[in-house]
DNA sequence: TAAATGATACGACGATCATCGAACTTTGTG
DNA sequence: CACAAAGTTCGATGATCGTCGTATCATTTA
C-alpha cells in the first residue's frame, strides 16, 4: 500500500529542482541513493525534528523523488531513481555527484 | 567591466537549483543557451515586468549561472556554461533538455 | 541641454518556506 | 490494557520569494 505520489509523466521539473535545492532534502536523497535497502524515515537526518523531517519527506514524495509505504510503525522510503532518470536523464546523477552522503 | 559574481569554485549547488526551480528563470537560461550572441536583458521574458526581470537576472547572476556587463544603456548577459559544466557536470544539460525555449 | 532608452532601487503585497513544539494517532509489545 | 515507538497534524514564527508600480539613475541621441 503505497502513499499517493505523482506518476512518472507528471513529475514536474520545478518541483524536483525546488525539492533538491534544500540541503537537508538533498542529504536525504543522497543517503537514500547510497543505501541498498529501504530505511525508515527516522534513520535520516537525525539533526532535525521529527515534524521537520515529515515535512521534508512530504516535499520529496509530492515532487516524485521518493516513494513511501508504511511498514509496522515505521514509514519506509525508496528513491524513485528509475522514474527520475527516465524523465530527466542525468539530473539526479549530476546532483548526487556533488552531494556528499556524510 | 563585469558585474560581481561568484567564482567557479564558489558556485553553490543549492543556489543553482533554487535559481533553476523558477520557470521564468529557466526560460531565460534556455533562451541564453540557445542564442549565439549575448543579448540585452530586455529581450527576454517579455511577459513580466522590468523590475521582476531585474530581480530574476540578479538571482541568476548571484547563483553563478549568468555573467553580466554593461554596454551602453543595455546590460548584456551570457550563460556561464563552461563554469557550470565544470562544477556540476551534466546538470545544465539535463535541465535544458527538459526546458523548451519557446 | 533635453528627451528617450534600458535598467535599478525601493517599498509593498500576498504566498510560500523551513523550522519548531506540543498534542495526537497508529502500531506493536509487555 | 497500558506502554512505548514512529510519524502525523496543527498552529506559530521568522525568513524568503515572486511580482508589481513608481521613482530614479546612467547612457545615448536629437
């Protein structure tokens, strides 16, 4: 049961660029890209508050960058790399290349 | 005599992505990329006001995307494609590919 | 010198943003 | 049932944003 998200064809470039323009969100995306298995939201960006993290994940999800689904008490996240790569080839690669995961 | 702008090494990814997240600015960048010779600011995005255009060009210049210099009563603009490509390879190409100049 | 041209400066406006804390919901577990 | 864990919701706050109109400045030209 996946949460609502835009279809691949509806992913808007302005929304994607705006979502990636925030360092915290870019860090989350970089961590998602580097991790093999999906991880719960709480394991990302521990320096910020829970509510702020919820906000950032919603922005990422509504922009089409991230897919989310519930699993127990956690909410798992996955980078929609295939969709983004198909719609905006090279964009995510170039951004990730300049975004350290640390 | 060129107006103040960040050096290549100081171009910030957040600023670049934020600058490109606005459709009007992306359109200006696309037009700049498509035009061979530099053009005055006034020849871009005729649908918006002069003051708004000035604002957009300042955002683009401070982000490092555009270089500007005065020439008579006009202000000319040039896309800093070499600098952006060197600092964030592939980024501008992928964005321009999805941004129609029309 | 006076007029015209091209762009900037200065508020101002509503909108959106990132962040927070406190209260709440949902799910799993003793 | 009671408790804990993980997220969400709901204001609220201060900041920034895109846009505008008007006034102003700099430069060229008549």
